């Protein structure tokens, strides 16, 4: 199994397992206020239950948000998931 390393602001290195989607779907139901890892549906990094900001250049943000990390940064992951679903439902109701 491969893993992903993130260097924290305090210099500590945290290692997160890179898991397949089947395992991840089991984990998503158990996001807590202290969970850390990558949410594959939202495509965001989560640290201690909070969506982390992206580091895309400002030129990518000309039309608003460049990605979900930019859109939901600083939000609790559970709230970000609710907002993501709400946004998706709103868009689908406009289409049909």
C-alpha cells in the first residue's frame, strides 16, 4: 500500500494511507472532527476534520473558485459534504 506524506506547519510529517475507492467509501461515513486524509468525492485534503486550502495560482481563480478545496477551505468536512450535495442538487434542478 502506498502512502502520502504531508509536512505540517510545525514541521511534523504526517503519513496518510492511499487506499482504493471501496475502502474509502466505508471511511467517508465515519468522518469525524479529528479525521485527516483525502476525500475523493470532493477532491479535497482534510486535516483534523477541516478542509484545507489549495495552493493553485491566483490566475486559476479568475472566474471564482478554482477547485473544491478553494470553495470549501476552512469548512468542517461534514458541512462541506452537505454543502457539496446541496450545490449538486441545485445545479441538477436547473438543468432539468
